């Protein structure tokens, strides 16, 4: 069947959080805290002169070590190894985040408004077919109310009916034979798509 497509590109204000899953965000935060604590403990063991004063000041310096590696401040070799691992993980996460965010912002995601004929039945949507086709009777056999089935003589009328939509005097989908669907889509390639399984009949197959 022929159905309109909608732009599925998200316009959510919080889209910058979506490139990474909740588990990955949580894991990154935990690893961030763990790295700071590990550096703090390792530097405390060798009495690093920088780690003096209150606990909050010491933790702040430990966090500083992770982003601004200073050989004169980080004295423990183990601390430097921890920082190297942290930088490597940070680069991997940053690369993945940037790639996913760019894809979400630039790729237009077009999705069909309806995925199958059963969805049309549940929502009591109007459907159309070509006048004189056997599909009118077939739609009734499937379960459509006769009042929800509209016949159109001119295939170009499908475009107007689909644009209006089922709630505005039009239709939500067109049920037709595959060759005619392909002809329609060749003329109206933007805004519509073919969905649903193909059923065989005596002659052409039809999509619903």
C-alpha cells in the first residue's frame, strides 16, 4: 500500500544526550570518579606535595591531573598509567559521541505514517483504491467498513486524498496493485512510500 512518510528527525532539546545510551553515560561517570579516586590514592601513597589541604582541594587537584597532565605534579608512574588509560577511553567515547550526534543531526529519517493494514483497521482510518478494481470487495473481506473505503478513478487523485489525510476528508493509505503503485511512486517520489507485505492474486500482486 501507499502511505505518506513523516520526518522522523528528532528536534528534542536534549538531543545531545542521545548519542550515548544511559548505561554508557552512567559507566563514563563511574569511570570518571574511579579514575580521580585512583590518582588521588596513588599520589597520596608517595606524599605528593600538591595533595595538601582539605579533601575537596585534593580531589579537585586529582581531577585536574586527568585533563592537564603535568609531569612535575604527577609523580607516581602508576598515576601516569591511569591517566593514559583514561585519555584513551575518553578519545574512544568522544569519537563515538561525535559520530552518532552528527548522524542524528544531518541524516533525514523518513518513516511511514502507517506500517501495515491492521494498524489502519485498529484506527478506523479511511483507505482508497482504484475504482473498478477487485480490491474494493477484498478490503471489505479483510474487515474494513464499506464507509471507510473510497474509490478514485484517477490515480492522481490519490495524491490529493493522501495529502488531506483521513481526518480531513482524505485517506490514510492506498491499497493497489504493485505495478500501479510503482507508477504512482515514480510520479510522486517525494512524500510517499510503499509498505506492507505483497499478496498474490489472479493477475498482479497487491500490497496491503
